[in-house]
C-alpha cells in the first residue's frame, strides 16, 4: 500500500443541504442514498480503502441522525466534532476541529462521490505533498472528468501546480473536487466564528502556497435530487 501523508481525514458533514431539498427536509444531505447507500458511506468507504484509519466528522443539521448512523460503522475510527450550537461553515469547522487533527490531514466533503483513476486519490495527494512549499494541496478535476457539473470552474493551474482563481466572466479549466490535503499552517491566525475556507485559501494564494493536483478519475457533482439518477447510471456502467 502507498505511504500516506496522514492517517486522518476531516469529513465535512454539517451543512444544511439546501440544494438537495426536498430530500433533506427530514435528513442531512450525507444520508441521502445514491446507488444503494448514503453519500457519507461512499466517502468513508474510499477513506478506508486508501488506508486512512481515523475520520473526524463535523455535525450540525440532523446531527443525531448522522451520529446514530456513524456509530454503526466499524471502520474508520470516527470522532465527532459537534457543531450543534453553531454551524461553523467550512473554515470555521476546520478551526473548531483542529485539536482533533494531526498535521497534515486530509479533508473531504461528505457528499463526495468519485471513481479513482490509475492510482488512489489520497495516495496521489500524498506523493506530491511538500510541506515546505504547501499550505494546502487541492484535488482538481478537469471539466471532462466532472459529471453533472454545470459551473464555470474554480482554478487555473500552472506547470508547477500553483493555483490562481477563475476571473469573473471567464471559465477556469479545473473544478475543486472537495478533497484536499491540508497543513495546519493554513489554519493559523484564523478568525473566530463561522467563515469559509476561501478566506484561508486567499492568503495561501497570495503566498504562493496553494497547489493543485489534476485528478485522473471520474468525479460526480451530486448537488440536487435531479443529479442522483444519472450518477447511479454512470456508476453502474463504471464510466
């Protein structure tokens, strides 16, 4: 098995899932079933397959439902970061959970669904990781590798993997998959309360410490009820 940069993944599972309504009227988005199992199980199964042994999962919306489901899993070891009192958003969620996380740590969205290419995604990130140069290494997918995606993309990437954001009114060739490898240096001097990870990324971009890795597999944007059926069909075909 490939050597991984970390044994721990932060799994972001606290969001309200508004775009997935009405399926999220009575359950959190990570519990929406796709291809026979909840989205979060797809993500956690990939974590286990990669050899990651610990997962820190943040909870807020229908937290009890999600916690009860996670308690039934044998692997990975799951630690809850409780955001019942206040939803911290992506950046705030990382800061709140940082005492539970090693340096570095993987981070992924709980609604991520993907088919790996020739190599496991977490192993690919680990192989490229350079803590002396990087605060975060983002797994990015080109438009042709993104199913159900209708946006304009997120980042441009140079030959060294350094990133810059898409300009307004333009199209960027790479989409953030929701998977990244993060140094705790990224979280330094973070603001209190809820905030987006974009705030931390912006600083890393200015310091040229935000990098990307092109994903060679197939990534599925499962953001709405309408995206579920085509995703299930693609997964069944392995395409």
